């Protein structure tokens, strides 16, 4: 966090210089704006971004996201200003509106909803969910029904009074917290969440697994930093890359762990690694994910296309004289990474601002 007014102004100065240059504003406009910011910081210890600054700052943060392969589309991010939300109900409604807009009947649109920035530890807004839409995980007797990654948050929701149905695919409620008050949970409205039932284009029996996944990944527990201001509640979304679902969420042993069941459906020998049953099951699970999303008319990208798009992003940034930073281990896809052009690239994993960054989980501190 920024500790002094001087530090805050210096961060604002760096941001305004870069932002205004990219927006085509004059040096005189930047100087005038900085004078306003200096006076506002001196008067109340903080300042308020204009809508242009907030919009471009959020987009710059996506462009600077070292772990994201989908940065080619950073300029398309729609920014919703919810800084005037004063109640938990208003926060929830803003979130639900975001989900509706982004889902768009399956034609997913990138968006972010920005709530008021943090002023101090008492003036702080948080969304407890890791993702606005995610499945619950119920632990009983050492076994988990649902998503093991959600066990701790599910327990927190149950403690707050929420009750799920106990199925493998229960959508968790939205949990918001304002200014240190007790957290509030809200059931997501009926019909708001678009889900995709998973089927295989060549194996009808695949549908008997009863697998599904939600259409849009909404990251909701990260912090957005712009010009020294910290927006601790700023949920955002893009669209899925298929391997996120087929090679991680449904495949990882500590998640839904479906590779053995897929291999059994296809009749492969799972008693030896040399049969490469895991590799074959991984491919077929990803085939099912891509096929099912396209069959349902829901936006998704395969990992080869995503890697090609990232190369175009690099080219565009080079033309603008900007260095592309990245975390290589995140940019390479979790399936067939050596078959993508990113495999042979190197990147500096240094943080640039504006930026999205991780925060501690509120339910771990409560």
C-alpha cells in the first residue's frame, strides 16, 4: 500500500504520464490534471480517477498481466464503474449485471466492474469468491463431492448460512464484504449462470459421465492497482481457453480427476504408464470441452490459437515500443506446450503497473 501522500502522487504522476500519452492527450492536459490530483491528495489524502483514467488503467492492467495468454484483446475490455455502490445489495446487483453482460448468451464479452478503492483497513471492499461462478466442494470422510479447490470457501459459505444441494456441480453463492462489516451472501439468480453439458463428438457414452462446466471465468478476488490507488473489489472476465477446463479443472488429480474415468470409457489400459492412457484421455477430454462449447454456441479458444494470438500481441506491442513481460510457466498451455510458439520464447517476469495482484483470502483470516 502507498504509505505517504508523496508516494501516492509519484505513482499518480507515472500513471498519468503514460495514460495520457496513450490516449493522445496533450502535455498541457496532463500537467493540468496532475495539478488537480496534487490538490486533491493534499486536501483529503487521496484522489479520484476520471472515467477515462479508470477505463484505460484497467485495460493497461490486462495488457501488463504476466500470466495471461489472452492479452491481444486488452483494448476490448468493457469497464463498469460501480464506485458509488454503498450497500452489499448494490454490490451484488452490480456483479449480477456484469455476469449478464459478459455471458451474453454465450458470445462472451470481456468486462470488469470496479468498486470503490481502499482508503484504509476500515474502508475496504472485498468479494470473497475466487471466481464469481464456481462449483462447491463438500468434504466428508476424507472424500470430496464437487470441486476440491472450493472446499475451504464452501465451508465458509455453509458457516454463513448457505445450503447447497450436495451435488458435484452446485454453484456457490456470491459473498461480499464492506468496510469490515460481517460478510453477506447472495444466491445467484435463477438462469443467470450459463453452463455447458459436456459431450464427445465420437463417443456418445461420454455424456454418461454427467460432466459440465460454466461458460465464463470471472476472477473476483484480485486487486486492481492504478496510479497508486488500490481497488480491492474489481471482478473481471475474458473467455476460456479449453485446456483450463479439460487439462486442469477436470483433469488434475486434486481437482475433478476425470482422466481415469475417460480412459475407462475408451477401453485403454490404465495399469501401465507406457500405454500413455493419461495423454490420450487428456486429449479426448479436451476434444469434448471444445466440441461442447462450440455446440452450445459459447465462446472458447483452443491453446494453439491462443498461442498464435499471443504472438500477434507481441508484434503489436513491439510496434508501440513496449516490452512484453510474462511468466513463461503460465503462458505455455498445460497440454502440448512444445507444439506452440511460446515454448521457445523467453520473457522477463517483472511487474509493471497498472496491474492485477493477489490478495489474502478474507475467510482464512476470519
